C-alpha cells in the first residue's frame, strides 16, 4: 500500500465534501456569520495539530539535538512560521487564527464563544469541559475532540494523515468553492474573510499541500500497517468534516425557519 492507494480510498469522501451544500449556503450575511462561528473552532484546533507535528518532527527541547530528516524539519517549521506569524491584508503580523477572528469581528459575527473557550483553555480547563460549556453545534465539538484524540494517541503517521488529508491537501479545493460564492454575493463586504481564504488557497495549494504528501511517504516508511492506519484516519477526518458542515447547514436551516 502507498499514497496512491490511500488517495484512491478517500476519493469518494473527498468528492462528497467538495460538493457539500454548505458552500452554497453562505449567500447571506447571516449564513456566513453562522458558518464562521462554528468553523473558527476548526481553525483553532489546526494549530494544535500543527504543533504536535512540530513536536514529533523537530526538536523543541533543551538541550537541542538535530532530528532525523532535514527537509521535513524545514517544511514543518516553515508552516509554523506562516500559521503563527503571517501578515494580514494590512500588513500586520498575526496568526491565521487571529486573522480569522479579526475577519469575524469585521463582518459582525459573534466571537464570544470562541473567546470564552480560549480563556478557559488558557486557564487549564480540560478540553472536554471547555467544549461542553460552549453554545456551539455538537458536530463542531465532535470535530475538535476527534482532532485531539488523534494528537493524544501520539502516532506520527496518523497525525500526519489528519494534517495532510484532513487539512492541507483538502483546503484549497474546499475554499475555492467558498471564495466563488462569497465573491458572487459579497464582492466588497468581506475583504478580511476573503483574504484569509485566498491566503490559504495560495500557500496550501502551491507549497504546503504538495510537501505534506512527501511527508506521508517519510512517516509511513513503507510499512503496510502504518499506511492502513493513516488511511483510516484520513477517512475519519473527511467524515468528521462532512459532519461539521452538516451541522452548519442544519443550524442555518433552523435559523431560516425561525425567521419565517
């Protein structure tokens, strides 16, 4: 088994996700705000996923020691710099998570839940307890819990699979659909949000996505068991994203019904 076999197995789920109805359900300001209030939690948990990769593949300890693969080390550190210290549309340095929250604030979305969640996590509240206290979709909570279950299992090939096929390799195509919809319906009102999406399409499509595929070859090391476990995690990650989007659609439909 190799990466081509993995990609073939996940293609049906990947196609289902790219064609999800959520992208057509962000045509109004209310729908987009509702979407962002759930999606921001996935933006946040990505950073822990990335930091877990950095911990496994680079040296973050003192005294420092060189790690096994020089190219992988550089790749991960480059992504960390980009995700933690990128430039927003006005040239200010901030993380992509902070950029997303700023975009939410600019368009008038509610950031209270994510802000309170971050405060609880900063105060060492256990993840499950912090999530349970949030007034967000069950599907969103389950998405974050799944991410952390893979991180906590500590298998680098599973973490890399979630990172690659649940995020980096997926995001360009997924966000392209959103950008098309936003530009058609919000040509000027969502500048910061569009910048965030287009920035991810650029860096993930041109650099991070292709390099993350190489990462998979390295961490699976031609071991069939690792490829099988990585494939299962890739399938689960896509299913969890579909459920996340299903939750957003259900929430927006309920809000539309409440307004009738």
